């Protein structure tokens, strides 16, 4: 946990690492993340191809009530979901040629206080997206996958919540 002091305000920037050893653990972990999400959140999922970004999106969507598979919107760039009255958008910007393409597809319309946006390959639209409230940085690990969770300095919501659940994952590190 890092503490910052700006203009008399103390902000906490939370960064925590988890090791998830198989796909099911990854999905369960994603559900614990989803429990903490609120409308207006923007989640970046960062990591190489095949590292598990879509797996985490699947867990989050399942938490909100989605049944079945999750197709990667590789060509359409975004897949909209309406789950129990919540608008959730899953982006996969891997094939985004130019960040300006986002403007043509009305990219900015997706980001508002009534939706939750989950983005794979946000780095392809650098400078054209809002600052994420949560960033999950995923990489390969000898025992599965390593996930760093970073929260926007001002929210301090995710990790402080359910510390017991997180202890389970921390035990593995
Ligand atoms: N924690 C994990 N440990 C081992 N394998 C995992 C883990 N999480 C996901 N996988 C596997 O990684 C593969 C790629 O996942 P996917 O979510 O499609 O990656 P991405 O969207 O990053 O390209 C899947 O076969 C999935 O079962
Ligand atoms: Mg994917």
C-alpha cells in the first residue's frame, strides 16, 4: 500500500499481487473483483495474448448474471451486455488500427455513469479513453498467472473490501 499526500489530502494507491493457479481460480477471483464494481467503473485488463483477460471478463459477466460463453469482440471491438438492468461493455481493442476509429464507433458514448466498461488492449487507444478506476495487469507465472490489481488513488474500494477473500489469494504468493 502506498500513501501519497497532495494539497493536504492523503490518498492511498493500492497495488496488490495475486497468483491464480488455474482457470477456475481466475474466474472466482474475477467474481470477487466484480462484487466491488459500481456503475461508472472502467476496468483495464492488461497483458499478452492468452494470459487470461477474457477469462476475467467472463467471471465478471457471470457475477452480473451472464450465462454461457463470452465471445471476444475482436472484429466488432465491443460487445454490449444488459445484465439485471446494468449496461456492461466488453471491449477488445487488439485490432484497433487507429485510436480515432473509436470516435467513429461512438466510443465515448460507452463511458458514462450508467455503465461498466471492461477493456482488453486499452493501450491501443492510448489517450482516447478515460482513466481507469481499476487496472488488472496480468502476466504468466510458473504456477499459473500473476495479477496485479491497481486502483485509482482516490477510490480505495477494491482491496480494502473482503480482506479475508484476498488473504486466500495472498497465501498463494
Ligand atoms: N490463472 C490461470 N492459470 C492457468 N491458465 C489460465 C488461467 N487463467 C486463464 N487461463 C487459460 O488461459 C487461456 C487464455 O485465456 P484468455 O482469457 O482467452 O486470454 P486473453 O483474453 O488474455 O487472450 C485459456 O485457455 C484459459 O483457460
Ligand atoms: Mg481476450
